C-alpha cells in the first residue's frame, strides 16, 4: 500500500475530538466519494446521498459484513452533510457525531476504514481547504493558532487572522509593489536616448513610483514590529521568583497559583530545584518559576551541616542562576522581617543597574509582619505585599503586566495593525522589507533600474509565499504536519 501524502484526493477520516470518555465525539470525513463510502456503513444510505449540503441526517453506523444475516448496529449517530464546494475542505465531506465512549469511537472508525477511508494525516483537512482555495495560508495557520490559544487575547488575534485581516494587509502591500515593479520595468523598456531626453523627474538613477515603494516599506515595518508584542500574548513570558532563602518565594508562588505546589516551612532552603507552573496575568500566559534561595554556601563540614544536603542546595542555586539568564522578568523578594541585606544589594546591583538589563520588580514581602521601612536605597521602586494574606498581590500582577507590555522587546508603533502569527510569516516579512530597503538605497546611490528591479520582484515573491500564492511543497509538508489530526 502506498504511503499517504498531502495533496491526493483519497477519502480520509479522523477523530476531531479527544479519544476519551465524553458525551459526544466528532469524526470528520472528506475526499472523493466520501458520501458514497459512508453510505455503505450507514443505516439510511439513500437519505444520506440525497441530503442537501448543510443538513443533518439521523441514523446508525452499521457493521460492514456481507456474510452476516443482518447488519450489526455499531452506534447511533448524526451525520452533518457538506457537499462540494460548500464545505470546509471544498470537497464532499461529512461529520459524524457519535457517542463519546472510547469503544464506540474506535468501532465507528474501524467501520469507516473497512468502507475505504484512510486515516487523515495531521492537518490534512486544513491543507485541503488551502489547496482548494477555501483558505489562504495565513488563515490556514491561524486555525492551529486558535486551537492552541491559551488566553482571550491570543484567541482574538488568531480569530482576526482567520477572518483575513493579515491576508488583506499583505495583499494590499503586495499590490503596491506590483505597481512599483510594473513602473520600473516600463522604464527599462525605453532606450537610453528616450531616457536622456525625458523631462520626467523619474529618470535613470531615480526610482519610478518611489512614493509607493516607501509606503509599502513603511506598512511592512509596522506589521513586522507587532511580532514581539503578539508573541507575548500567544507564547507568554517566563517570570522567575528569586531572593534569599526564606524570603517567601514559595508562599507567593502558591498564592498566585491558588494551590499548594511548593513546600513551605520555616526552615530556609526547603526548595532545592525550580518549579514551574502556568498562570494568566491580564491575558498574558505567564510561566511562573519558583527557584532555590540564593546565598553564599558555607560548605565546610560541621557537626550541624550535612555535606550531601549542601551539595544539593548548591546545585539548586546554580540552576536558579541559569534560569535567571532565561527570564523575561525577575521578581526579587526581600524578607521584610529582616530588611535589606548585603546579599540583596549585591543581587540588585548585578541585575538591576546595567543598561538594557531585564525587567525586575522588587517585592518587600511579609508586610503583615514588618511594614516597609528604610527603603530609601530602593528609590521607592518596589511592591509591598504579604504572600500570606494576599495584601498587595493585585499591585504586583498589574506591575508585572505593565513591565512586560512596555519592555523593549514588546514595544510596537501606535498604528493599528495585525502582526504575523508564525515565525515563518515574520521571516518572510523581514525578507520582503530587506529587499525593499536595499532597492531604495540603490536608487539613492543612482544605480541603474535593471539592478533594482529584481529586488522588487523578490519582495513580491516573499509576500506571496506568506499567503500561499507562491507554492513550496516542502514548506507545506512541514507546516501542516504540526497540526492536530482531525484539523
């Protein structure tokens, strides 16, 4: 049997909901002859075949066994019929709503396989929708963005791309560049004599339709610069809780999670390794990490010290420092009951003072035991809270969101625009923008148009690859293979 590939028209089937116990499950089918094949294992075959697109037919999936005296009943189902071209894939399709028991799902899938359906490849339904002109490539990619969205904001961005906002902007800029390229090539069709006698300002050494080229470059720059901010809402950020042992990191971690994930005791250095969990702060997915307390280790053996315990703590502290290097924002806790110590000052001078350092929020913890005092050296730049009572937690979460939204990596222009949804789109946008900038620079240097013209063509092709106007089979295979089966 030939290995299935993207791009054929084989009838395919796949479970579109999790394989677990639930009230209902959804099985999708699509491809050439889908309704005829499904009719073989459906209790009302004629009704299914003549059903108009967008209607639902009730019946049973039955066993396909020609030798049996009568058909065996597999499951009672509802079949939603979608006929070409009015379907998600553009092909004849049907969606089977069956009972959500694992045995029932497997039995229905087994009968579909007997009828002639093969198992769909990951993302094959969406791939067929793209190939049949139902979706452009930006909309196709937004389908998986929507499936994996963790917050309301990331869902909104994915929905906008699914509705075509990014495709429309890319296509609009591409149309500008087509006009620029056409104008450039018209000038190339003239002889040098015609150029030399032209009274037009746009002559050799200058660029026809330059204003359009500059407008296209400006719009591409705005779209590209929205990438970092949108990544914040889609992929989130890493926030690392750190500080001296017993500063209250684990208590704050547990409070923010609303569950007891980290062990909290009065004994310092309880946390030996970092623990991570996902929370959402103002629609930003935040990977919150609780780390081992930072302190200089006294490794000399003593009657009270356990050398193995010291070694474990040392490893934990080393991992904490490694995690701090990866952090998008640092939450540094000061033990309010002890006040600011030399170790606190050393840490803050290392991470807070250098230009371009990571965003850091200083937290005066245990304000229920010791109100913030003698904090002049912090410059008033701290959050006072109690990880025990919750006082000051709202101020902390607001400060975290504000820091992340205004950090250098997430700043964007004020103009309303929708950024790229994938790294592939971002890289192609940057390639198009680079080609445009190079073309404008060469024009300023008075270079001939036959050198500049190919750069406009390169920019147009890059934009076409974003929407799928320019085909690349290898890219399609890599992209859609990352989708869910059933999508």
